[in-house]
C-alpha cells in the first residue's frame, strides 16, 4: 500500500512537472555584439518571453521603435515609468512600437533558462512578453560601445535601419517625455 502511494505521488509530481515545463521557454544563447557603426544599434540575438528567438534591431516591428534597456532587476521600476508614458506617445504615433531589452552578462545555458523563466513567470501579459527581449552578451563591451552605464536605464528611439535618433538615460521624467513628444510630432509618416 505504501509503495503504491509513493509511486502515485511520484507520478503526480511528474505530470505536474511536465505541465510546468510546457509553460517554460528555452535558454536562448549568449550573443556576440556585431557593431554596425557609430550611432547604429548593434546586432544582437535575444529571446522574447514567449520563447521566440529575435535579432535586434532587425526583428523589431514598427516604423519607429522606442527601446528601453535595463541592466539590473531593480531597474524595472524605472522601466515602468516609460511603460506608463506609452499611451501618450501612441496617441501621437500609431507607427510606434515599444520594446524592453534586459541586457545580462553571458552565462551558462542553465543560468539563462533560469533567468528567462523567472522573468516569464513575473510577466503574464502577452504583449509584454512579446516586447521583452532578453540579451545575454559581453556587457562591458556593450557599455563601451553604447556609452551606457550599469547604474541607469537608457531609452532609445530607433528608425527602421537601427539608427539611434534619440536617447535618454534614466526615467521618463517630464523633461524626457516632453522632448520625446516633440520628436514624435516631427518624425515623418510612412
């Protein structure tokens, strides 16, 4: 009797584990930074929170792409200031798309799997999972090329060719929102 009980518990754990695993995403990969020149966003491979491999900036949609880059988990509150401001920007530009790029140090496949699925479990909205693309790369090289620092987020406006046409380091404060709104109103329509 005891033996059947133990096997029953193990079977339930296996079935439950398979259910949990079916909602997991892969590990993605560590990606080298492919420089495209001054003022052009480098080509990087990432994985969104649906588990789809994405190449940034090539796979970003929208005529204009607003990209917020974060380096630490605690910076999500700063990223959220940009998410909160999105509706006012989208009223002006229906061709604007927003992306979050957590840029993380290179790590093992198991580490990437753990981080990806930890982030996925905290983000349940489909649109947010699609727009969040995690990049695992040499952060020191990324910081040097992009002139960024680990202690603050950066938000960039990219055109379809990946050219950086606007940037702001930090939260979406009133000054940043005003400057970005002015730019959005001046950008040509396709």
